[in-house]
C-alpha cells in the first residue's frame, strides 16, 4: 500500500524536509549564509526528543491543529485535534496513518519516505536538497528556502527560525501546483523520556470477522 506525501499529511512531509540542508547544495551562498545553515543544522541534530503543538493552514485557508512528539531515531507522532482523531505515527520501521472519519488505515516503510532522513540517528546534510536562499532579519530570526534537488519542480519548503534563543517556529510548503500550506509551531520543547506507547499504532480497521 502506497502512502504519498499528501496522504501522510503536509506536517509530516515538512518535518522530513528539515533534513534538507546539505553542504553540497551551498554553492553560490555567502559565508554568512553558510554559517546560518550550519547553525540550523546543529540545532536540528540536537532536536532528538521533543513535543509541541501546531496549527496548519492549507491552500484554501482551511485550518488543522494538533500535537506532535518526536524521538529520534525513527519515531514521530502527529495527533490532530482538529479534525479530531487523525493520526500519523512512525514507529521506527513504518509510517502509519489512520483517519477515523473514513475508517482508513495506511502504512509504508519508513525507509521509503522522506521521514527516514530526518529521523535517522545522525541527520545528513550532504545530499538530496538544494538551498534556494537564506533570509536573515534584524531580530536574529532567519528563514531557509529549500527544494528536492532531484525533483526541483515538485515544490519547496521555507523553514523559519527564531534567532535568540534559536527555535524552529514554522514552515511553509509550496507544492508543484503552487498551493501553499503553512505550519506554525505554537509550542516546541525538549521532552526526554517520552512514553514508547506514543509511537505505536495498531490498525484499528482490523476487527474480528472483518477481512
């Protein structure tokens, strides 16, 4: 069963795109740009166990909210509260999605998704993504615009960071059709010792007597 980026949810794809800051894609950037990228890379590599809340605004203005948990290597949970019940979970081997409104469960191997790069024990920044630009603000905040180097026409992601203290604030995905989805992290905190049950999701559609 195939789970596409859109099927898995734009929030999950955007988190996967956080891995896209490769040194090899920095040609043409200034020394200050490269220093900003290095700062972001160090921050993201250290983001190993965390939780937070998010608000997602889609291309048509529709809003979805929820909570997320992250534990590298391999584990992440996106729990939507609006619409209630929608779940996207990576358990270290597979990425699973359950939509209770449609009673549909899907899964795909983690290694077959963009999540595998970000959720690896060591985040790699030396392959796969092209950096379009680095934008810095007087406040110390900055934004990085990146795209898939192998598929540059499939869209881009803008990652926005607060500068002091350094924190990922939001991302904006532009898809191949020009649709933009913005995900704002209303909270993001380090959270060690997350409960392992957060990253388990059984198929709720497999019930006795049902094929």
